């Protein structure tokens, strides 16, 4: 339950496919409840509510505005196309609705700053919907990366997120439409890669970003695949690759002076209630270099709730603390979102500038 035992009432703007996953997550979270959904079509909103576990007394609206105007809605989840985020996120904040915003959160950091300013000035909690951040495996991996004896000092990170899409996706999905999600794969799968790199680097921004090669575009000029390198002032380096055209890959490889860590399904675990990662520490070659020791360790992390439900639970907890205990919004989440967007902007600038390195300013 929320801070005083009352569930946070969620409204959902739109009936996107990802909203089905979040509807289930809200249902699984004891401190949250599905209260309202709005669509440009009342019939579509009604079908969505009926097929996604909404209570029989949930509110169904024929517009996004009606959800925001409902005084009983505490928080909204916004899975709209990125080009619509600025308008609806700012309006939600102005209506005093706490904001769980799908990623990428904006088309650029200038837009995001307007969203965050609206949230801050209206005292509402902001969080982006990067679900893997809330899995208990993420905490366990970070403990290893923070161990000076088992991992040491970070030197290199490589992250990937790719999935092969259908011809229908390449023609029709909003993520390949320049007027809806102009960042394409960089904003969709690249967001996760950049977040993973920043997470491993304790959210210290790199000093430069440089696209590795010319991206693959569709005919409308939207990125379908790209990669980049990130450099810090010390000797740390990171690379990532994101794509709609490669087979499924969700890897992080982090290398330190004393150890390394690998995970192969960081975005969405292969199994909902358990997740693996592998580490090695202080390794050396065996005699005659016929192998190496000690053998890598495998860790299995169990969870009763899927990561998206844990995200909703954390968000609802923060909202409840504000609503019932007069707490202030947690600044951690908007800060992390902004740093992710800053790096996306720098990679996009490098792509647009002929693969030249771009200096990153916080």
C-alpha cells in the first residue's frame, strides 16, 4: 500500500501496446490501482479497459484531457509517441498529476528540461519507465561493480540492445515515423544502452561522444541501427550498439581492474521471476595457459514481482509519501533521465556532424 495504506490511483493516456504491460504491473502492485484510461476513441478505451484488468468501476474517457481533469487521478502513465511527450507531460504536471513517462522521455534535452521544470514547479514526482532499473538483480550487480577487491576501478563498458523486427514494423510502427519518434532506434533501444553505461559509471557523464559509423536509416531518415563510443577524462571508455535489424541482444559487459561482469538479458530477463548474471575476479591463466582460474561465478536473483511491477511500486511509494506525508519529490529519477537524454543528444549530434566527436556539457 502507499504511505498511508491507500493505493495510488493511476490514469493511462492512450492504449499503446506497452500500456498493456503497465496495466498488469499496476494490478500486481498493492500500492497502486487502475483508475482511468483515456483515448481519442471511447470505443478503443473501453476495449482496452475490458481486456487489461481494469476494475468495473474504472473511468473510461474519450480524450487524454479528461483523464488529467479527473480530480481523483493521482498519477498518470504516458506511453504516447515521443513527439507528444512535451505537451502532455507538461499539461499533466500542471494538473498536479505525478508523471511516469515512457522512454525516450523527449526528443531532446531542451524539451525534457521544460517537462522537468513543470514537474518541479508543481511538486509532482517524475520517473521514466526504464523497468530494469528496479529489478533486484540490478542492485546485486551494482554491489559487485562497487567492490574494490572483486571488481576494482571501472575501465570499460559495452552495452547492446537489438531486436529484429518484421516488415510490418518497419513500415508502420511509430518508432520508425519521423513525425512521431524521430530518434528511432537511438531513442528506443539506444536509451537502454546509454542508461546501462551511465549506471555502471555511477552516472558520471562522459566528456565526449562519437558515433562509430554511419547509421542505417529508413527512407524517411529515421535511424534503424547505430553505435557510438563514449570517453571520460580518465581512461574509461564505453561503446554501445542499438538496432531494429539484428537478432535479440541485451548485453552488458563491464570490465574493471580486478574483475568483470556480464549479463545477457538486462532489459527483459529471460524468465520473469529469476535473472542471472556472471562475474569473474582476479583471474589468471592456469599452467601452460590451458585454461584460467578461478572459474566465473553465476548468480541467480529471484523476485516475486516482475520488474515493471517493482517500478510501479517504487513510483507509487514516492507519490504516496508526497500525497500523504508532505514529502518532497525524489530528485534521483529526473536527474538520471536528464543525463541519459544529454548523452543521446550528443550521439545524435555526432551522427549529424559527420561522426565528429561531440563534447558533453552537463
